[in-house]
C-alpha cells in the first residue's frame, strides 16, 4: 500500500544509491494536497538521505536532488520525475494510480492502509493500555472522559496494527467508599457489578469495552510485598512522622522523595501502582504498558517507573505514560458539568434540536441513537483536533457546527455518501473505466486516499489522533467539492459507475478512520 508504489520507487532508488530498498521506504513521503495546482504523488527528501548516510559535510541539497533526478528513469509506475526544494518528486502513472488505489480500498476493506510497506516487518507485541479508571463508588466524572476516549483510540490503533491489546480499567475503590458499597460488591466481584451498573452502560454508549477491571483494593496485600522488597534492598526509609519513603535522588532532594506508606501503615497510590505493574507483568508478559492519565500525574509515573528500575525490574522501560491536558469551560444549561451523564444528555438534546432545524434531515428510525452518535463524533473530533497535551476551551456551539472542521461534518459526509450508494445500488462494483476518473477533483481524492497509510503510521509513532482527524476532514472537504461537480445522476453509465466507485472508496476510508477514533459512522442523519 500506498499500493506498493513506495517500494517500486525505493527499488529504483536503491539501484542508483546502492542502499537496500528497506532503508529508503520511510524517506519517501506523500506530497500534501494542493487545492491550487496538481502536485506529484511522492517525494524523497535529500536531507533524510544525508541523515541516513551520516554525512556531516551537508552539501547543497538542491544540487544533490538535481543530480539524483538525472540518474533516475520513468517506468511503468513512475510517469514523471522532477525536483523541488531539496526533494526529488515522483508522479505515478495516472491510470495505474486510479485502478490500484480503488481496487485496494475495496479489496482491503477495514485493513486498507494497514498492509502498507511502512508497517512491514512490524513485530506483533503484547500491549496493555490502562485508561478511564474512575472511582467506582462515585458517579463517572467528566474528568475521566478524555482518558476514556484517548485510551480507546490508542487501544483501537494498536489492535488494528495487529498487536495483542489488553484494555484495563483500574477502578479507584479505596477506603471509605469501598466499605460503603457493602459485601455484595465483594461477593459478586467487579465484572458483575459493572454489568448491572450505569457505569458499564456509559461505556457502551461511548462504544468502549475493557478486558479487565481491577482496582486498588486488589493490591492491598501485594503492596506489603512491594514494601518488604524495597526494605530488603535498603531503599525504604522511615521518617520521624512514621511514614515510609524512598529517596530517588539518593541525596535528600525533597522533589525526588516518594511516600509509599502512611504512618498508620496504609499504602498509597505509588505503592499500589508498583504492585499492579509487577502483577500485570507476571500475568500478561507485556512488551509495552501505556497509562493514559492527565498531565498532573506526570511526576507520579516518572517516580513509579524509576522505582521499578531500582527494584531490579528492567522491563520498567517498557512502561509509558501518555499525558493529556485539561478541558475548560464545559457547562450545560443547568450549570457546571460534573458527570458524564450530564454531557451525554446535553449532547443528545442539542443534536436532536440541530437535526430538527436542518432541512436536509431524513425521517429517522431511531433519532435518539443517531443524535447520540453524531454528538459523540462532535465531542471526539473537538477533543482530538489538537495535541493531546494541550488544554483547550470547550464550546458547545463550535462542537455542533454542521459546516467547518467538526465531527458533525464528518458524519454528514459519511451519511451523504451512503445515501448515494443506496440510491444507485451496488451493481456498478464489478468493474470501472479508469479513463473516466482523470478530472482534477478525482485525482486529488485518489492522491489523498493514497496517503492514508502514512497518516496511520504517523499516529502509530506518536500516539496522536490529530493526524487522522486532519486527514479525514480534508477527505470530507475533497468529497464535498467533488460531489458538486462529479455528477452520478444523468451521467453516461460508464462515467456514473466510475464515480460511484470513487465515492464508495471515500466512504470506506472515512468509516475506517472514524472507527479508529472511536466514532460509530451513521448512514442517515
């Protein structure tokens, strides 16, 4: 994928540069779409080549690009070679591009983009993702919403890449609240309690599932073992107040002191997190464990990982904290939002009102469900547009705009394309004429579809959903413009069939990307 085009270019380059194709594939990147002019499909940055070669003299990249381009030849795949600012640009044979991309989208289905040469040789790993983690004895607080949707996205992406993912919800049930829940909780355990509780229902509306629910109380005894181990290594110190601490700096630096036990003998978060990490390693033998919590817990996790290291657990370096910023200004009409139920109710209410005011709204079998799915898409896209670490100001009005870069716009585009397929049936899917898809709007869409693997790769590297969000919004804008000019109705059958193929491919990739983000695409709205 990028339909093998990158590999084909890399093979030609490898002959000239005398480097293995594998070393070149990731230096060949897709060229961003331009609305003003037609651009090449791929570019090789001469800078990235020089980095690979560790050449510190840094010759003029423009000259290097020109010299390299002169040694390359067009072939059955590459129809044009040119140079840009320190880049060699490759244009793919247009008919081959059209045929290969559309066939690949339809053939690969939900795996489109994931079978790319960018992911080849990727080892399959065991990954644990801990996210959401509310306090079971209290209502699900809105502060857990970001952890839930971000953790769900990371788990979805890792799973899509073929890794074995275990999703853990670590419930805060410590102390008094736990006692108040009574013996029923201890008798029936977490799973059963959650199945019958509103919390589980909230996760199902959010489209989130967990493989394991564990909690702080599980680690009461194991926390004592952790303290004993630290003590046996001479790392545990007692203060005058009777608390047990570990000095991670070794020289009494107050900012590096971690308290593990209160004077009354009860353990703290850090102790229980250490016990949980050791237990999970025993249980899952993970290659990576990811904690998704707000950035306020950054120091806490740094200390936990450091303590695991000094306890002799080399696998501590496999633990990773993905921090996120704070959402400000989330209010409902009743005032400040505290609970997730309030947010979901507000979403449903506002979305139903929006849909009622839109002239394009179809008569829906289940308007409540549609309103909820569109509303959640709006919420997720608003949350995922920027860097996860950034705080952002929440705005209901901005979230629910039907035009512009919103989740409502993505859902609307998906529903519109689905309606196009329903109207014209699926008989056209057997074959299509590539010559009917050579208009600039068609080519721009095909080029953008070609780039999906690179976007997935970027998100898999830094675990930021914004790359996928930006990609899907651009795809929807391109589809919207094409929809106005590339008519299906009243076009000759051959042209109509080819265009339906194109629009179906757009809808398929749009749905794939939305599902990775945790959004359920709607077919009518």
